[in-house]
């Protein structure tokens, strides 16, 4: 993409309504525009990052055998009345009546709808286990939407649902999701800590939230500092191996880590004092096991091995896709702007032409642009007529991990400048070497 042809409405001033870093930077970088309270239009740069995050979620879900689908945003209230949640859910649910005077709702979650799909098509234990998921827009009518995409009313979410014959199998699905989520977040450059949480209106006794530590987090969290030393890394796990998945769960949840809703001061006091930490956290996902909470009242049964009908055991598992974008910025920025991790960056590198219109500089930038694209990378070429200071400020604001600066002076010596956004370090090298260096960075990511 050439900047002269791109829609990037950056702002020099910080909008007064933005209270936290991610909201300020997303508005300034031209990523979003508020349509109404808690509802945003996703402009091209923000939409690119959203799709990068969504793609990682898809890849990691399918890596462990989960099957993608798509359910509608609007649901019939009849299913929610059947489960008993229609009146219990509260004012966060946007209730609607269609022209036939039928009760409808804008889905805040999909347990009822997926259970109805399951009971309509699955009748035997031989079809289990089964995990279906989708990534879809949700709506919850927050009483005070704030913090931009961190607490909006409309949001993009991955929600998945497992159906298993026994509690043991369903808890394995729970553990498998935890493994999947650890890898998902690390690919985005985040450390998301699984913490014992409250199930809320979803229900169930077994649940963990995944929280990213940040000063602007909405939850107070209490944890053993040893947990921040854990990394999932590149380890290979057999996702059908119950013991292997359970071992990962034990490794990442055996140390104390809880939100304020489930905090137990007596248990926390047993953690060595020098390892006790209190902080703020941003929730970016949650996993639940809730057994037969929905399958019993909604008749989601299968014929068991003995020929008798039994209700299936279920769980649900969510990742806040749009919320993740804000969380990444909260965890990765400086005074100049965003610092995107390579796994989610909207463009893999920026090319800055210091003297647009100079034949040699133009030719060198075109060659770099073509070489990066030829390797399957997605560069942003600033081919505008602006000054160097403004160009650098824009690149720093939008946070691309790598910048190649091209100017007549360097080209006389056969070099360009390669700059890391994260460290600020720059190095002069031949253009071909700069391309090779960037290709090496992304070789293990793309």
C-alpha cells in the first residue's frame, strides 16, 4: 500500500473524550471513529489489525480441531425463554420486536442458539466430542460504555462451544482450550494470565479469565509473581492427550492468580510475601465448563453407549477479538505512539522516502517495496511530499515494527537505514540486507 492512496486520517491533537491510552492512540492513528456511544466504525488501519487478530484466533482454534461456523447477530427470544435466561440476563441485553411482534434480541452470547443447532442434528454419542465456534459481532448495552473498544457496546468476539458425553471429556475440552488460548495470546505478543474467575450470567463452577496486566485494567487482580515467568513457547502438545493438556493447566493455574471477584485473602496470605502482587488487569478471554446447564432444559441429549438418552456436557470459551486490539496497545506503546508486535501489525514495515521526486530515491523505494511484496510481506510506502519530521511522527504513531528510511545521502553510500520501533535502534545497511533482515524477522511468524 502507498500512503498517498491510503485512507489514514491521523490526528495531531488528542481527542478530549479519550480517557485511556488505547482509546487516544486508536483515534489519533485513524483506526476508529465513534458512530454512537460505545459503537465504532473500524477505519482501514484498525480493520487490518482486527483481521490479523481474527486470523490468529482462527488458526489456533483449528489447530486443536475446533470447527468454524457463523451464527446470526439477531436471535429469537423463544430459545432464551426456554433456557430461563431471557428475563434473568438483565438490561445489558438489547431486546427487539420485529414487524410480526415477535420478541427478538441482539445476541450478547450464543449458548442457546448453538444448543438448538446441536439438538437438531446430533443424536448419538458416536458424534462426540464436538466443538464448534464462530467469530461474530455481539451487543451488550453497557450502562456506561467507555475506554473506546475496551468497553464498548458492540464488539467482535470469538465464542466456542464444546459438546461431550461425560464430565471428564468436557473438562478435557476445557483444558484443551486453555492450551489453545495460551498459544493464541503469545502469538499476539501478550502475556495473558489465566485467573480463577466468577462465571456471571453464563453459569458453571469451573471458569478462568485471561487477563493482561495493565494500569488501565477494569479488574483488580492478585497473583503470585512466579506466574509471570511462565511461557508456553513453541512446545508441541497432543491435544487429544488428556494428561498432557491437564499438565499444562496445572502448570499455569497452580499458583495463586485471581480477580477481585474470587480473591481469597487467606489463600493469598500463603504465598510468600515477596511474591505477592496486586495490579490491574484487562480481561481478554474466558473459558467455562457448565455441564448440563443448557442441555437439560433444552433437551440436548444423545443416545449413550447403553442406548439410553443422556444430556451432553457443555462448556463455552470466549476471546474478545476487538477488545484485544485495545489491550495490545495498552501493553505496548510509548510517548510517541503504538508499538505493534510483529504478529498483529497492520503493515510489516514502513518505507519512508525522504525526498519524494528524486529519481534515485524514488527508484530505491520502489525496489524495496517490490522486494518486500515479492516475499509475501505487506509494506506501507510513504510516498507523500511531506517533511521528514512529519513522516517519522506518523510512522511512530501508527507503530509499525520496522521502518526503512531512504534518502539521497545514504544512497550515495549504497545504504538505507533500518529502524526498530520497539528499541529505537537504527542501522545503516544495503537495501538488499534490510529486506533480508525483515524477512528473517517474519519467517517464524507468518
